[in-house]
C-alpha cells in the first residue's frame, strides 16, 4: 500500500485518527443504483462468458460513486479509476484550508490519504470516504437433476430399472451487486441462463405382478426335462426387462447350434405349430394340462402338428433363427395360469 510522497505505510493503524463523519456516511438509496447502471455502458450481455468451476466468476464493475463526508464526489467508471483521484482531489480542495493541493491521493477503498509534498510524505489527514460499487457478477451453480419414475409393466413389481443416468446441469446467474465500502447491501438477479442442460434420471418402476407357482415345488421342477437335453448351449438372454430394446423378454434364450433337436419338456397337447407372425418364427406351443404351457420359438424345422399329443422327450422341432432373431437359439417360454414365468427357475442356467 502506497501513500503520499513516497511514504510507506504498513498498517492503517499508523494513521492519524479519522475525522468523525458528519452523519451516517451512507444510506443506500435505491434510485441511485439504477441511474448508475443506466449511465454506464457496456451492458453485461455483450461481455464474453467463460465457464469456470468456482461459484463466483467474472465481475464486471460498472462504476463507483464516491462520497466525501456524505456528499457525492462523482461517478467514475472502472476504466477511469484515476478519475477517482482527481475528483476527490477537487473535492478536498474545495474544503480549503488544511487541505491544499495534495500531491498524492491514494484510493484505498474506504480511505483517501491526503499528503503534501512540503511535509515530506507526512500524512496530513485521513479523510473518510464512502464508496458505492455497482457491478455485475456472474455465478455458476448446479441445476440438480431430478429422478423421473415411470410405472412399467415390463419390469416386475418391486424392481426398478434405470434407463438413463442423471446429470446435473449448469446455470449461469447474473446478479447486480451493490456494495458500500466493500459490504454488499443489495443483490438483484438480472438473468439466469442454462449453460449445460440437466439430464434427469429415468427410472422404470416395476408393476408386473409375477405369477405364483404351485406350492409343491418338487412337482413343478421335477415335472420337466430340459428341451435341449445335453446339447451344448448357454443362456444368451434372460427373462424380464431387456435394456437394448426396452422390452419385456417373456422367455429365456438358450443359444445352441443350428439343427439341435428340441424336445417337449413334458407330456401335453400341441396347441400351436407353424409360422408365428409376432416374431417367434417357426413356433411350437404345448399345453401340459396342469396349468403349465411351454413354447419353443425360432425353430428351423417343426416336427409336430397342431392337436398332436406328445410325450415328454418327443422331438418337436430343431434349433434355428427364424422370426425376430439374430442367431441360432431356442427362445423357451413357460406360462403358468396364463402368465409368463421365468424358465430359468425351472430349467436353470445350463
Ligand atoms: Zn428370446
């Protein structure tokens, strides 16, 4: 901090006591702020905006209004800070007597230091000033992503599936800030812009009620044989909500070689054998008469006809990739009481 005529001041405490102000140095007057902003270009909108991570960013200072012992000295823009000095100097001169032409006036926010060259740097007085600062301040803040929950019958009751991760957005808020002697007395929101769009998190909330299987588990799980027997295969798509096409996958896909024999899982009657027009391709469906129905889709060939009675282990067709399919596999369906249930619960993952 520099003061008059080369004198170096380390602390304000070294200075003579300030004269007591005539009245309360400031009353914030609403009207003045508006005037200042009207008369001081340029507008904030024309300023380049930069993105920072910190909360408070660029500060565009429109101008200062300097008051000396309660009366206005003048308005100056930030660009012309020296004008503060000359304006204050003029004012000080007008007080005459003890404050002749001062060689140096140091603008230090609240204080103007007046010194005279003939006193070789001695500080004559410390005159209390009040400085009103009006500026625009841009602040960046996060716009919290929301969680949008949508009920879905593609997902079982009690389960949720996140179909899109949320991401917070970035808001730019511009405030008009008025300070008096470095202390904020008012803040006014001028504009708010969405710099980065927020992405809400999208969650499916399951509504599908799973069918309850008969209480006698041994009867259910012991009553079937696996339709591909001991042929090499693996589960390529499980039962339930399927993310890639946002669908409910109503069976289990067992990938296997083309032509692998497919056997009836239990005794029953063929209720469908032929080309299905909903995407199953060549399809066989067997009603086992105990509440269970099994289905065998995407077959390359069909070995039964509608109405046939089949025994457990009879071949009903061969693995293929007909219908809505991208590779050789058996889409195996199990229905109980008319509702789809998870084939893996009965046949395992192989
Ligand atoms: Zn499938």
